[in-house]
């Protein structure tokens, strides 16, 4: 049946070409908004689209919408609807032009934060700490997997050569999937996310990008949307992005999401070294509540991070706290330059790659910016 064969080929071989043709069609004054939200796993994102007859400019231009909570594990048994309220708006790199991505928070039927909505408490904390101007930068590491869930482009039988040549490497034998890192970088810039850098990581098929500095709630919002964009790009290429903090056991690096943090006092150069003292004081406070933070640094109360924080591959063990200047084996590292300048920021290396940035940033502010109990 030669007809069937060629027919099938014509339909499947040119998906991107055909798609470009349809995506170039005039929208006739309609505007698409992809509403996205965090599901019950506190790890995965969902999204669906709505058409508007105006171009939204800010999140508050958009109405509350809803979705079927029984399909995402978010229904509370009082009807299946969960409300989604747009809280931050971005240009949509997948539908270029006036179309948007709206990051939403989830609300119950009486418009209270849904139990899986961690943004509200984060926003409260950031509001209280506003005069200290908390800045964050997060380093999102991720691992690409093929459709078979095996690390992308690893040998089918066996493993690549041991770690060493891959970190910040170049060459087809060292970098397995740079096209995804590059596409994601530009897509984030287009969207309006403060993406500040990227690098190839120590384990083959592992990469990192950094977002920041962002003040307050913008950190969590930006990181969640950057992850949505990452998953969408991987989907386009038929690759899966894993945020598991230890995707391959053994002598292979895990994946983290280092949190860089500063307040206005820490950042400001001064004759009397007030910035340095503020950094030392924050690190001291963190040392007192180590396990408390570990519980917030992955979506399973620390269990995911246990596989990663093992005192090897540039990590401290999960049950110990340590800190040091330029020390990448410590829980908290103070960059060499910050020590020299006596002001700047510090890096908490503990958060897992699949952490909830709302939980991580609010834990940091509660411990370091507030007096007394958190
Ligand atoms: P590393 O040396 O740990 O790999 P990166 O360059 O990957 O560092 O990431 C550094 C991060 O620190 C970036 O996200 C950047 O935005 C952030 N950063 C820089 N300055 C500050 C600051 N003053 N406060 C908070 N974060 C900062
Ligand atoms: Mn339906
Ligand atoms: Mn980094
Ligand atoms: Mn890294
Ligand atoms: Mn780092």
C-alpha cells in the first residue's frame, strides 16, 4: 500500500515546518493566555489556554479561572473546581507576539489559598522583610533524559567516561544536549525572566542556568516559570527534563538549586564592615536550624535530598551544617570576592533541584531577617 506509506510520511516528517505555517496565521485581535499553576506534587506544573479580546499587560488584567482539581490531586471534596488567579505575567515564547503566560496561584472555592499554594505564605514573609530588600539568585540544575528515561545520549549499554571533562566543557563527546540549554536561555529572555547565566554541568547530560538577582516574591515566580519553559522546550525536542536531585546513583553528581542571598545591609560596602557582620550573623543563625531548613529544601521533607547530600560530589552530608569561604563542600559558601570586599552575598548549597523556591526563599528570610522565632 504505497499510498498509506507516503501519506503517513507527509504528515509526520514536517511537523515543525507545518507548525510554523499555522503559527504565522493572523490572530484577528484575539490574544492567547496560557494559565499555568503548580499541581499537588508541589513539583510539577500544569497549564491550559484561554482567549481574550484584549492584550493583558499585567496579571491583574486577567480574571480568576478554574480547573478540575480531581484530575490534579487538588480537589478538596467540595466540588471539583479549584480557582486559579494570575499573579505574574510573561511573554509566551511558544506563541510569539502578544500572547502571554500567566503564572497562577491556586485558591479554594472561597478564594482562600489552596493547601498546596505555598506562594501566599512566601508573599507574607517577603512583605514583612520588604525594608531589608531581600535579593535572591537561584542556580537551577537539571538532567536531560531520553524518552526511555535513561540520561539523554548516554551509551545504551554502560556509562560515559567518568566525570572530569564535562563541567563547562565543549565538544560532542562532552556535551549531550546543549541545544536545549541554548533554546531555553533565549526563551527565558523573551519571556522577561531575569536569567543571568548558564553552564554545562559535571555529569554528562546535566546543565544549569541561573535566575537573579530577584527581589522578594519575584524569585519564586521567575523560577517556576523558567521551569515551565524548560519542560516545554524539552517536550518540543522529545526529551524529558528531570529535576530529581540524584538521577543516577554512584559516582555521578546530583542536581541542586543553590540559593544565593543578600539583604541591603549585606550588599552595601561600609567602613565598619557592617555587611560582613550581617553575613556572618545570618550564617550563624542558619547553623542553628539546619534540619529545619533541610525539611523545606525538597518537596518530600528532606527525603529527596538525602540521596544527594552525601559528603561527596561537592556536597556536605544531609545531617551536618558547615560553612566556609570559597568552600564548595560546605552547606553554605561565602564567595572569595565577598570575603575580600567585606560585603556581598552568600550561597546556600543545600536546596535540591526539585525544591519549591517559595519554600526555600521564605525559609531563608524567616531565619535570617526576623528576630526571635520564625
Ligand atoms: P556559582 O559560582 O555558585 O556556580 P553562579 O554564577 O552559578 O555561582 O550563580 C550565582 C548567582 O548569584 C546568580 O544567580 C546571581 O544572580 C546571584 N547573585 C549575584 N549577586 C547576588 C546578590 N547580591 N544577592 C543575591 N544573589 C546574587
Ligand atoms: Mn472539558
Ligand atoms: Mn553555578
Ligand atoms: Mn552547578
Ligand atoms: Mn553554586
